[in-house]
């Protein structure tokens, strides 16, 4: 298949964080060789979490865009591509970038890591453009590049560039958030850009949406009724869609006022997490929502406590009645209980008295030993032994 991977136009919001980006023509020309090491990958979920190599690159061409000839090595992928089911693609690059004039990130140097099959790409023209069926030699394909790519390039230098990027020593992007790599670690401030568009589908988990009505919950729920998407399936917050969800919150229809406030609280928590300022969160949550929730919570708690007091009072009255009945029927048991209580109290007093006496004996024995040491009648080294003997003498006395 022939695949148009990317051109120099600006993308729609992409991973990560809803970034819009474009690659300069110079950077694209320099990076074309790295496409020979960028496989075409497929599922799971038709995205950059794909773990299936569906195609291997055999030829790259570039003239203001990047086109790759892939040999499809996965039978299922070949069937779906021929049927037209799989068409859109998305490149992932490890990039050195700077802020552009229109707010889009401008990639000035990069390495292509892979090209993924996706439901919809953020670059509209990134797709499979031609299909060839038959042996490679029938179409004159070779493991080569067009002659325009050989300017100022060497295969060894491109291998070095890729190795440096993997080690985190090149392609740094100042002032960019840390981005997790595929192994779950951190790439420091290396920017990894994907061309997959933020496009929530029925397969996306409920956690991607601020509002999930009861009718949409569970595996059998109507997932199309979920509203206010703001997270990617892997949990990352998309800044553009978070801002959009905050803007649409007041116009969104909810099944209850409580659900409406819960959605706003969730969006505001996300805003705080990524540092997005929102007057809606600052004003409504800090004042109206806060006061309303505190008042409702206070009233609810008071009602619960009053109900608990009434219940305990009822149990107490019942217990007193039972005690009075038992005392009238069996007074000797009451006397016996009182006798046992007095015995226990007497035992406790005796133990306390013995403890006090022991402490006094120890204190007095220590004082006597101090006097004996000063008078030269005893040695400091024998202090512990002498004190124990004095305590025994005093106890016998």
C-alpha cells in the first residue's frame, strides 16, 4: 500500500494534551529516512496503543509531504485495508519543537517512531492512498529512497539521531510537560506527538466524560448519551476539550441538579490538576456551590444526628425498664452484683496501694544510698545492688 503519512499543514488537536502541530519542510526532509524504520501498526483499539506490526516500510518518497510504500504482513490487516475498513493513519514523532505564530507547535526536527492505523487522523490527508496486490517485483518496488532524500544525509547519522532520541539526549522541547513513554516511564521534556484526533467513541470508558447519565452507565448503557468529554482513554486530560466542556457546562442538559454540580466539580478538579484557570470554577464552586453544599451537608447531618438521638433514647428507656423488672423479680442478684463490684474496687485499691508503697521504698532507698556514697560507706558501682537490699530491709521493717 502507498500511505501519505504527513504534509506541512497544521493538525487538528492531537495527543498529547490537545496539541496542534505542524512540521516544517526542512524538518520533514531531514526526517524522511527515519520512516524506513517506522512500522505500520494496528490494534488494540486502532490507535497508538497498537501492538501488531501490520506493515514494514520498503520505500519512502518526499516532495512537500511524506509517502511510504508498506508491505502488508498481517493477513487480517490486508483484508480490512482492501475492504476500505482501515484507511486513516497517524504518525508518531519524537520532536524538537517551538511555539508557532498561531499557537500551534512547530516541529523543527524529529524522528518518526511509527505510523498507526486510526479511526480518524488529525491530519485529514494522512491515509492509505493506493493498494497494490501481488509480488513486490511486479511493481518495481525496492528497498530504497528517492534521490531527493540523499542530500546531506547518511544512514549512520540517522541511526545515531534515533539512538540519541531514545536515550533522551536529543530532540528536547523546552517548557513542555513530561510525557510518559510506552514503558510507563518518563521521557523528561522530550515531546512525543501523535496525529490521532481526540474522537470519543463508544469504546472509550465513562471516566473520559464529566457527565454520564444513568441510562448510559454499565456495559448495556447508551454510550452516545455521555456528555462533556475531557480525558483520553489512558487518563490524560485534553486541555482544549476540558476548556470546551467548561464552556458548554451551563448549556448542557442534566438529569438532576446534583448531577450537574457533580460534573462541574469533576471538571474543576481536572482544571486544577493541569493548571487551567476557570472563572466558573473560582466563582461558582468557591461561593454558590460551596455554600450550598455546606448548607445541604449541615442539614443532612443534623437530621441524621437527631434520628440517632431518638433511637438511642428509645433503647435507653427500654433497658431501664428491663433492669427495674429484673430487680423486682430477683433482688438477690442485684445485691450480688453490687458485692462483686465492691470486691473488684477493693482489689484495685490494694494494687494501687502496693504500687505507691513500692515507689516510696525505691525513692527512700535511693536517698539513703546517696548519703552512704557521700560518706564513703558504699561504692557507686554497687548502687543498684545496695538499693535492692535497702528496699528489702524497709519492707521487712
